[in-house]
């Protein structure tokens, strides 16, 4: 009986991870070297992600797995412009062709395990990265310190280990940093003083 229950839970887990990747595949369509964002799943194109950002979104969801087998961790379409969306994008419609980019990733308390993919550093316009209160393991990728637009970095309450990346000077816009309740070791890098806008740590 226990093995049957375990099999059912595994199937449900795989199903919801499939739904995440399916939504990503249907909400973002690659066409002629650009990636179109569809508004609420319809045929209205509101902008285009670069191929690099679209690939990075796919890598993100492959590196994160949901422990919740009863519901999807996403309440909004991937890359919605809604302020409450877990994966939020901004679009510039002042140009002849609208351009869009990922500005916020808020997956706090979504019962996710897995690791933080180093390719997140490709989101050059990312302002918010909140992966707190999950079950993430592994180290903090040093590449995250190249996100010059990042204002909020919250990785608290996970199972991250290793040390804090040494060179934090690239986080020029950082205002909030929370790495507490992890398994990190070593000192806080002196380069934290280069984050001149940092108010809360």
C-alpha cells in the first residue's frame, strides 16, 4: 500500500512539473529569433523576450522542482506584467517593436527544491529575486553578483551551503539582502561595503 501511495505522489509531482514547463512553452513562443509573450494565452503579442532570457526561464524551471503535488506554484501566467505575478516582465512599447524582459522572480514559500541555476545572471534587468522559504540546496552562484539592476535578493530559509560570494561590488543597486536561516559558512565579504544603497541585511 505504501509503495502504491508513493507511486501516486511521484506521478502527481511529475504532472505538476510538466504543467509548469507546458505553461512556459505555451506562454512564450519562439519566432524568427525572438520570443513573443502572449497576453493571458491569447494571440495578442505584447512584446518579445530575447532568446537568452527565454532559455534561462526554461533552465530555471528545470532546476526547481515543486514538492506540492496538489496545486501549481504559479498563480499568474509566466512573464505576466501583473505586479503580483511570480515571474514578472516589463515591456517597452515606445520602440517600433515592443521589447520585454524579466524584472522579478518571486517564488517564495512555493515548496520548491532543487538549486539556483547560475544562468539567472543573464536576466540583466532583474530587480527582484525572492526564492526564500523553500528547500533549495547547493551554493549561491557567484554569477548572481553581476546583476547590477538587482534591488532585492532574498534567499533566506533554505538549505543553501558554502560561502557567500566574495565579490558583491557588482550588486550596485541592492537595497535588501537576506541570506539568513541557511547553512552558509565563512565571513561576510568586505565587498558588502560597495553596496552603497543597501539598507536591510
